[in-house]
């Protein structure tokens, strides 16, 4: 009998003894997963910032009671309340951090109880002895067509018993009514004048008569007497 040695083509020694490689549990995230995670993070961040902004408030001045045009505004006349820091008109209001710069200023228009104090409703107090601020309600068409401005010089005429007379002349305008609001006149228009004690009494009498004409006289030749026609 013929015996032939056959060499195995594959070494089977130790077959079945090598450990089987386990698949890795870690998977690299795909681009889509990264983008989704980024979008979630950004959305959370933006929502958080929006909530933070809504929570921010600023203290602004409001009137403790009705305030008349021509009066000075002192600390006892106002209190501070919170207002949303995102309010569009915030920059036009008197905030707590700016109060000291306008405390004691004069109102150029009335403010109701609880009303906010606007910066443009205040003017610097007058200098000089004996000068006062007085609000004069007058129809816009009888006040140079509403063209009177702060710093102008004006004369005031009143008609009593059919006779016109100058009530005051050469007085300075320290305040003018806003477009809305006001007292005692058509359209709520009025001007605030710098007057002495005597002029204040004359104006009060003229206001009571219901006949007023405010003449813009800046640059005009001064009139000699207060009652000179």
C-alpha cells in the first residue's frame, strides 16, 4: 500500500482558540446629528436670553398726585415704579439714575396722578429774584399759530369790555404745551411764562376774562408800559 504525506494548505493549529473581536460600541456622530444638537443648544440660549431681557426693569418717575404746569417738581411729588427695560419710549422718561439732574425743575404741562414724568415736560427753573413760572392757557390760533417756542419773548393782550390792552410785555417763554393734554384751552394748548408777582396777578385776571392773545415779540421794539395800548 502506498502512503502519501499531504501538507495541509491551512494551518489549523490552534483553530478556535483565538478570541473573537467585539464590535466597538462608539460611533462617530454624523454631520446631521451634530447640526441638530447645535440647533437645540442655540434655541435654548436664545430663549434664555429673551427671558432675561424680559425680566430686566428700570425705575422711572411717576406723579404722586396731580401736578400742574408751572410748578416745580420736588422729591415729595414723585415716586419710582418699575417699567420694562425694553419699552421703546424709555429714553424720553425721567429714570431714577437721572432724577438728581432734573429735581426742582419746572413742569411745562400738567401730569395726572400716576402719570410718568417725561423729560420734555420739564424746563430749568428761572433765575433772578421775584420771577415765577405761570401757565397761560390759550387757543393755539391765538398764540402765533402755535409757533411760540421756549426762549421766545412774548406780549400778552386781553380784551375787556371791548377794549384791548397789553397785560404783560417782554416776558420769556419757559415752556410750551405738547401736542396732546393740557388745561382750559382749545386743543389743550398753553404756554408757561416767566413773570414777576404783579404780572402774575394781571395774567390771572386776564385768564379769568377768557380773552387772551399771545404775541411772539422776540426782537421787536419793547413796549413802554404794561397797560399801554
